[in-house]
C-alpha cells in the first residue's frame, strides 16, 4: 500500500533532484498530513476581502512572514497514511464542514484543491508542513498589475537557490 506521494502540476521545471523533495516527508511535524508551499501572490488577500473587512485585525490573506497568504498546490507532498488516520482531516472533508468554512470566510474560490487546503490551513495549520518557497518558486505576476502593486513584492520574494520553478498562469520559465 502506498503511504506517501508527491503530486505536481505540469508547468514545472526541476532544478534539483525530486528525491530531495521526498526527504521533506521526514520534516513533517507531528499531526501534519500535507506538505505545501505558501502562495506567492496576493490572490487570497483578494479572495478573502469580505472576511478581512469584517475582521480588520486578521492575518488571513496577509503576506509572510507573519501573515497567512494561503497555499499553492503546484507541488504537494501527501502523507496518505497520515491522511487516512487523521480524524481531524477526515472530518474536514465532510461537506457540512466545508460549507461551514466557506460561510465563515465568505469564500468563493476557483482553484480547487488549493482553495480547500488554504481554507483548512487558516483553521488548522497543524495539518500542514510548509515547504520552503524554493520548492515551488511561482513565477506568475498577474496580481502585480491588477490592483496589488503596493504589496505584491511582500508575497513574491523568495530567498535561496530555486529547486523547482512553477510557471503558473502561463508564465515563461527561465532557461538554464
């Protein structure tokens, strides 16, 4: 029986051996079931606008290091065994729980699994091991030119040698 998998988007370019990414499973804290990198654009600042307006002190949608920018599911480490065994994670999969989260955050997403993981992460960060941005260096800059130029760079910065480039939103990936 398979216990761990890496799930990736197709718009990636690998600069490191993916076996090194598999080693990240060893860094999962107790209770974590998924490894995922933070979103590197203010997409969730935008998506959670109503919740943010009603909760002006929230960190939901704010940039790192102190904010909760949401997740990007272009590179996922799924500890299938931990997911199967986690009572909390399995409760959160129930339609009534998903509905409660979407109502609480006034959430209308369009990014599928990424939106689900982001909402769950706002409530239960302990379920996630946050991957370094170098494992999912997102290149899309769409939000810079669509109302968020003033804060964009706070989300987009990523220090360190890139291990995986992610050409999200059809962004060209740098040549070697």
